[in-house]
């Protein structure tokens, strides 16, 4: 037998063992339909509901070349999401109704089907901004970048008020040197860099977890790269 029972109907994504007498004994007197032990969940991706998103993409670039101090460039890319709407699946709609009736912990994030879910009204950030600055001088290249993710509402406080996950910015930096053609190491490039330069932790939501769709729980990462052209 597969499935668990939701309002008397089996849910086939959950696979269970056949019922045995112990299951009947366990559920006796509860008023619930006996079910077998869970042996697996079929967690396959399903494209079930359409999504409607509105926003604006912005991009700006600046460059200055041929100065006695080298070449400079700066780029900024920003995405602004004004609305994100998706109807809830029937099973999630049932769960949301149960939550509104006090049967499910209000700290559990279910969603708000059919309504805007952006920034402080939901778990989608309104703004994402990436900026990169590069300085090239002789055989050196210095690069720095910043990635900003806007704040969002994710969960609620025990008193029912919205829990706001603050915006965050991560910084990266690197230095590269290309050995001149006049040396024995001609064609060799050496680079050292750091991602999440200031070792910043991702912000947490109301349940004390980070949002994996927005952040990665990776600390400072320092790398060295050597490459050779022939």
C-alpha cells in the first residue's frame, strides 16, 4: 500500500509497508485511519502551477583605459522583482487552511498562494544587485565584487508578527599576475583570491535556518590558481 490519507484520500508520493496488526493496535481509539510504516518518499519535481513574475533588470558599465595608473572598469547589474504570484497546490492550500485554524505551528512556512510574495511580504527578495570593479596595471589585475540580496519576510514571531530576514552583502576579491613573455615563466598566470571575504554567515529565518534558495552556508574560501598557456 502506498500513500498517506489526506481527508480520506491516499497521497501516492509516500510509500508505506502493508498494514499489519501492530498498525491497527497503534491507531486503535484515535479515530484515525491506520497506515503502514513509511519506507520512502518519491520526491520527484513536478511542474504543476504557472508562475507570474514582474520586475525590471538594470545594468550599467563604466570604463577608463590608457591612464598612467592603468585601466579601470566598473559594472553593476540589478534585478528588481515587483511581484511573484503562484497558486498553491491543493495539498498546500489544505495545510494553509489548517494553519489559519490553529492546527499547524504558525512558524512553519507554507506560502500565500495567489498573493504577492516579495520582500517584506514574502520570501522573495525585491532587489538583487551584483557589482564588479577591476583594475589592470601592467601584468597585474585586481578584481573585487559584491553581491547584495534584499531582506524578506520568512516566518513569524511567537506573537504572530512578521519575522524579517535582513538583507546581506557578500564580498569577493582576487589578484592575478601574468608573467611577461621575456621570462622563462612566459604564459604562466597566477591568481589568489577569496570568496565571502569577510566570512559572513547567512541570515536565519524564524525557524533558525538559512534560506537555501537565497544563500549558501559557506564561510570564507581562499583559493590559488595557476594556469599555463602554450
